C-alpha cells in the first residue's frame, strides 16, 4: 500500500557539474529506486536556469525533475543521499498522488454537474468545439513571464 | 463579504449589481474580484509553473493578499504552499529589494 505513492523530486545541480556527472547522478538515483522496488515514471531535465537568489554563491543551476513511484523509506533514502551530495545545491521532494487525486475528483464533479445542467437546458451533455466564446482565447498571451514550459 | 462593505453607504439596493466590474470607490478602482483559479478551472496549483504564480507576487516578492487578488480562500491556501515550494527551489525570490 505504502509502496504505491507518487512523489516528485526536484533537484538543482551546481553549474560546474558536467553533463556526464549529471547523468551519473540520475543513474545513482535510479539504482536506489530499483533497490527499493520503486519506479521512475518520468524524468525531465530543464537545463540550465537562472536562480531567483544565490544559493551558496551559485547564480544558476541545472534543474532536474523526476516523478517516482515508491515508498516513504525510498524517498527518505534519496533525501539522505542528496543531502550529502555536494554537486546538488538544493532538492525538494513532494508527495503528489493525493493532491492529484483531489484535483481529479474536482474535475470529475465539475464535468458531471456541467453535463447535468446542460441536459436540463436541453443541450447535449458535452459542449461542442467552438461553442463557447472563451475556448480560443483561453491560453492567454499577455501575462507570459519568462519561465520553463511545464505541463500540468 | 467585502463586496457588501464596498457598496455600503451609497444606499442603492441595486448598487452591488455590478459586482465583477471595476468601480470607483473613493477614486480607487477595484481590481477584478474573481478567483483566477476558479475562473480558469485550475484544480492543481503546480509549484513548478512559474508563469502561473508570478501574477500573485508583486515587486517586493511578497504574496499578494486575498483582498487584492480576489482569490478564494481555498485557492489562496493552495497558492501559498505552491509559492513556498517554488521559493525553496529558487524559482521565485523570497525578497526583492
């Protein structure tokens, strides 16, 4: 049961570290995950990014995001490992499965109630493409601030 | 709640009809009072999405209060955690001078 939790791990590798070493760090984490019977579901490298503030005299760093499925003990071990690794200047582990489940439930409820309301108005339950005015303009361009592309 | 307070004293029963719009109030224009996350149907506030969080961080780097941004209580709470996480990862500054 507790084996099946989803975590998100973000770590910042110091800018002096080379590509090869960054890849090595990833394989190290992979090994730990395998040892604890977990699984890495997704792994993405954001590349070099400017930090919002200095961390230990570093002004930029390489961001790596991993989505890991596994137990709390596994994440504890990873946390301990990352803490002692000098090349990693910052890391963050967040448990995400519960939040995502809640979000999913919200989405379902909204969809259901929307369908109910539409049927009550004598419309088909699913809105057709282009039916709503806001459909196209939804991905707004005006408040675009420099940042990484992240999909939700 | 604060909506009611804003229109008090002007005496009109229908005065608070134009809720969502910016209206003068002592020469000061109210900003939009709809929760962005409710309006855009964002269920999960991702701490890695800097573009989503940035509008809630004024110059100084503090979190914009609910009374100004109009975010609902639930989403302000979620936003708060998202911003703290983003700050830890140096995606958003703690302070800007």
